[in-house]
C-alpha cells in the first residue's frame, strides 16, 4: 500500500477543507481502498454562525460523490453538536436519521450527508477517513477473522462487530469507542464492513489509513495469501451470439425491463469461474455492505435463470415474510453470472452500472481467493445481506432515481455514424439512454465518445465477415441488439444513365442496398430477442418518391432498399420487429456538403445560400439533428403500433406531397 501524499502537490490545497479534498482524492485513487462512491471522509471545522457564535461544523462526504473526484462542494456541512446529541438517543429510524441530517446542515444547497455522518461526528478527531479496503475485509471475512484482526492491530484499533450501516452502527461505535479506545488508538475496524482512521491533520489521518491497511496487506503476504492465482482455465469456449442474446432476454424478462449484459473473459475471470470450489466460495455474498447494494445477493452460477429465480423467491420469502412494502421492489434478476465457458457476466440497467458491477466483482474474486488461502471465505449470513439489499434508504434512493430515460438498458447500432445524420443519431440515442454502437469506415468512429454506453467500430461493411464480427462484439459488450439504424450510404456525383459505368452502378448498389440487406439478415436473430421488440429505421431519401435526373444508381438503390424494408415489415411483424423509413431531403450539415458546393448550387438556382437551404414548402432548414430525433422517435413508444411506414422529413416538398 503506497502513501501517495506529495508535499509539493499538497501545497495547492490551502485550508482545512481543501486538504480534506486532497487526501480524499488520494484515497479515491487507490482502487484497493474504495470503489465507485464507496468510503467517506470528514473534517470538523469551527465556524461563526449568523449570530456571531462559534459552532463546530462537520464537513462530511455528501451522497452521490466519488472520493476520487470530490470537490469542496461535495462535502455537506452539518452541526456537529447536534449529531452527537442524536447519537445518544436510544433509537432512531433510518429515514428519521436522514431527515435530521438534512435539516441540520448550514448550507441548503449541499448534498444529502453520508448515512455514516453520525459515526464521523462521535469520533473525537478533526479528520476522519473511512474505506472498505480489500485487504481488511478479506481478513475479516475469513475463518477466525476477528482473532486475526486483533492479532494484526493489537491496541491500534477499536473493533466493532458487524451491524448494518445506519443509526444503530453509529450508536454502537460511540459506546465501544468510549470503552475500548486508548492513547494508542489510531483507527477502528468494522468487521465485515471496513476500516476508519483519524488524526489531527489530513496528512496524519490519511497516513494512518495507509499504515493500517498496509499492515493487513503484510499479514496476507506473510500467510502466503497475497499473490494467489487460480489454475489457468482449460474449458473450451463455445459461447455463441445467440447464447448471450438469449440470456440477456431471459434476465430482462425476469427483471421486467431491458438490461445490459457484459461479458468478461480475461484470464483472471475465466480461471476464477473454473475453480472446482466455485459453487461453495461464490455463493456466500459480497464482503462488505457497500458491494451488496450494487452487485445484489448472490451470483448466478451456470445459466439456468429459472432455477435462480425460484431460489431467489425462496430466499425472499424466508427473510422478508412480513415486509409487504418490499414486494413491489422484488427484482429477482441476477447482477453477476459465473460460468465455466461464459466467464464473468455483469448485468445492469445501464452499461455504466454493468461495468461497476464487474469491477466490484473482480475485487470480490481477489478477496475470495485470498480469504480461501487463509483457510476459508466466510461472508455475512444471508439475513444480513438481505437487510442491506432491501435497506429503506437504498430503496428510497432507487425510487428517487427510478425514472431512467426511455431507452435505458437497450442497445442500438447505427451505420455511417462518424458524421452527419449517423453521428446525430448516436447523440440522440445516447441522450435517450440507449447503449450505442457506432459503425463507420472512418477510424475516428472509435474515439467519438469515451463512455461505457458507447462502442465505436471502424470497419468496411462490404466485407461479408465484418458483420458477424461486429455482432459478436456487440453481444459480448452489451448482450444483444434492440435497434438498428441503417444510415450508411453513398451519393455519387451526377451522372446520366448513358454514361454510367457498370462498376459505379454496382458500387452504389453494394453499399446502399446489399450491405443493408446483409445487416438486416444477420441482425434478425438478435432483434427477434429484443425484450421490447426489435426496431429498424431506414434512412431513405426524397429520391424514393421523387427521383431526380443524374442520380439513377442512387435513386434506384434507395428505392430497392425501401421495398426491402416494406417486405421486412410484412415478414417480421410476427417477431415483433418494426421497420419504418425516413425520407430526408436537403440536409446540408453533413460531410457531403461543403461551403463551396452550397454556394455553387445556390447560384445555379439563382438563390442565396439561405434561400437555397430553406427551399421547401415550410421555408425551414432541415438539420441532421431533426432527422436523428425522428429516427429515435420511430424506435420509441409513439411509433409502437406503426410498421412499414414511410415519413418525409424535408420541410415539405411539392413533388412528394
Ligand atoms: Zn462504510
């Protein structure tokens, strides 16, 4: 465990609050200490209130902030004396506690304080740091965990038995701390949960955290439980696209909404899923309540979704026989799937969620490996894990954040996505919550966005092997396909039929027609398994209803594509796949139109550029964004009962009308 404190770097942080920010970020940088919003920190500061009185204020991490990226605004100022008074109450329900925290802040715009705020307040130190360090939870979740923790730390820490986070935990910590602390005490270990350190300066408190966690790491090394590797996997990998798509469909059906499923098959995951004791070690639940909330209950082993759901329902009935209010929240879908051939699959309502689940579980795999090497992994009893999973406060958070964008959990593929209408479609679909795969010949497609819900693939779709390869990538990354936007196409410069070479004709037909037919054919099995039904949007052209001279190959290819879409609407209705076409015209913010071409075309018609752009019935300009919004809408609920339709998006064209 490295101490990342840097004297020079720390100079940029002046004052108590700024230094609190600095060392919080140092903790956040080390993934063996905290992951994804886990852990929390605080500082106590004397401040003058509006009456001129000096009050002690606890600045504690606000919920929704990640330590790695926290700023001063991410800390919630709460009156410290009031928190200490609360800690003396015999009972306080969690929702009441949150109400008291929020109503005793000194800045109304601050985030909701961490539920561990009272715990920070009762510790009599200026700076308090709290993490769920892997090595500490590894040891406390192993055989004789408590004795080992005592052996490692002696008088350095006060040990707190497991209690669910919230008011009761704060109360027990206050009591134990008063009884058990000594002048040697520099921290507190919460069994099956995590560790606290404290000090009079930010540097001291942070340094003690690193020291304490370092002792746990040294202990694991000493016991030969640090560099633990599983035997490499020899299992043959026979997973197909349809296996993954089918699995995602089943899980989405169980959850009641579409889910993203991501597959991880690196050596680390495959060797773990091939352990002979997988069923025993992996079926005990996570090592800290912090992980329970994201990864939920137990992983599914193998891929029998039905058996998993049955087992989950029994578990639910056993632990919450009376908790009727929880029944509405019952979601028996797994979040982690472990299988010899499949590797690790993570499931989430968004791609980001699925990635967080995977990262948390990768840490859990290391914790399990090391705890097993120490003699055995012993996680919390099922009842405790259940209580955290269905914790009032977490449920309240879920309800609050419950309204996700329309296409959350769904996956869209857009062709010709590096520029113009295709690029706008990517933007619009991302904004509506879908995970989007952008495909283009232009390699810059791969760098269009750097986010979990975007995958850019540069490839030539006229290569027959390319499409299968793309779909394999899509199935492994997101688990399936719900929407297909056929946008890629070429518009060669004007050429009359008598001068059109068969090569040029063939090339336009290949790109505008043949590629789309192949894509539709290969995507069909995936679209058929889309939880809410598959959708295809064809970006057609005004030239379908109203062709122009000099564009024979283009007009013929788009007309043939249009007819193909209509037949697909007839054939695939039974599979709940909808296919609709858009006919844009005069969309000038695409790479086809440069300023010079615009000027020369406008001049040709004796118009100004502005008049030329708005040369339609409504005298309005049509942008890529307009077309993209309509394409997305066609995948949404407004068009749920429409298939085989063709819609112009051209500001009104007298030849089309
Ligand atoms: Zn915690």
